[in-house]
């Protein structure tokens, strides 16, 4: 989310805060870390919300968590993607 040239404005109701990598654990090269961060920012093209600012990788995992919290302790957890679509 941020300034949208076509609209000549920022459409949000708050000031955007850019991500900042402040800590580095492990032996990954900085370029690899940035590649991983960008992979977390994939847009959700199956969503009609304009510039919602939530990467699909995060919003989908939150929705899966909302579903899985209703599984009983002795219930079977489905690991196939089709069960959560």
C-alpha cells in the first residue's frame, strides 16, 4: 500500500509504515533475506478489496488458524490445501 499514481493520492486512512529488517539471524545473504521478505508481500488477486495491504501469505494463514481453532483435540487435521479454500 502507498501512493497510487493513477489516483494521485494515498487512499488509506492512516500513514503507511514501511517494513524494516532490524535483525538478522542465521547465515542467509542479505539479498536472499530481501527475496524472502518480498515473497511474503504477494498480492491477493482473489480479493476485491482495493489495496487492503495484507499479503495473501499472511491473510490466508490467519484464516486457516481461525478454522483450525474449532477442531477438537482428538479431531483429524487436514493438511491438504483444498480443505481450506
